C-alpha cells in the first residue's frame, strides 16, 4: 500500500484494477476530527449514494432492509 503526503498528513493509497483509491479514514484523522465520517455517513444523500452503488455492484444487497435504514436517516 502506497502513501502520499498531503498537508503534513500521510494518506494511504490502494490500487485496484488499475484505479487508485485514497483512504477517507486517513483524511479525517489528519484533521483530528473522528466524528467527520460518522456525520458524513449519517447524511441521507450519502446513504442514497451508497445504496445506489450497492444495487449496481452487489448482487446480494438487501434492498428491503436498506430501505428501512435509509428511511430512519
């Protein structure tokens, strides 16, 4: 796993299928605000995005249960 340095913080970079992905966890830790991910994941728009991604790429995704979770957000 490679790392890049951004504003004095090391961010992990993972390559998969010729695509690079950066670590959101490393980015939030660099700001010393662990609650950022929790807040981001609790947004309805984020949950809708995750749901759409799962529908497209996860053949075992439970749409019914996800609908319940999304409606609670």
